[in-house]
């Protein structure tokens, strides 16, 4: 931290050009990391879209089995669909969390406030990576590389080891993850129909198996 402060003060003494020169590599690396995070959010969105198509097909099988009162087959498909929706819900939450990290990184304007934003961002990425790696291995590996890059940016700023509140970073990260999970849950309820029951098989269901408006 002391080294960083001396460099910053020396840059200020040499004027705005020196400040920009100091910040330029930092900005470039941060923008590079941000673009990579956006890329993983897009990759996750692609996986979500593929799961939506599978969901639609599987939902149709469930309703078909229910309409024929084939309880055993309906329950088998329903259980498979329930597990798939858990995966979809998690990926939605992960995508939303990454999008919020991107928004936060866009607020970093100088080295001086880097750690305050990068700390929680790294924590969020670490949490997302753990879950995503088992579903999308390539995304998990890319997130690991991004985390390493952000750690290096923090180290180069001279801030992570001195005067950094890790407890606050964890709290901020958890807020981001909780918010993303809540939004994902709401969107799941809005976009995915509830499974029919044998008491009312197929009622108000369109040909695709999804509820008609």
C-alpha cells in the first residue's frame, strides 16, 4: 500500500499525463477481464436456452403421460424435469450474478477504489465458478482464469493485504448472489409452467405443453 501511495503521489506531482500513464495498463486489464466475464455470461445464456428447449420437450412428455394416467412414466419424467429446472435456475442465477459483477466493475474509475469493488467481485466469481464447473467445465476454467487476472490486478494496486475489509467483501458478494438468486427464482416461475396433476391432466395446456396465455 505504501509503495502504491508513493507512486500515486509521484504521479500527481508530474501532472495528469503521468496519472493517465499509470492508470492505462490497469484500465486495459480491467476492461479485458470485464469482456471475458461478459463472454461467460453469454455462454451461460446459451446453455440456458438449450435447457429451455429440453424443458419444453420433457414437459410435453409429462403431460402426455398424465393425460394417459400413466403415473409411473409421468413421475419419471417429472423427476427428470425437476432436476433439469434446478440446473436451469442455478444457471440463471449465475448469469445474473456475472452481469452484476460487470456493472460493478464499470464503476471502478481509478486504482484507489479498485479493491473495494474487486474484492466482492472475486468472491462472487469464485462462488459461481464452483457451481458452474460441474455443468459447464469450459466456463469453470475460464472463470478460474478471470479470477486469477482480477487477483493480479488487485495485487498490482497494492491494496489487498493492507486496509482491506474481507468481511465486508464477503457480505457484499453474498448480497449480489442473494439478489441474483431471487431474480432467477422469479423468472423461473414466470417462464416455466407448473407440472400438471392427475386430477386435472392437461387442462389449460397448449400443444407445446406450456400454459397458454
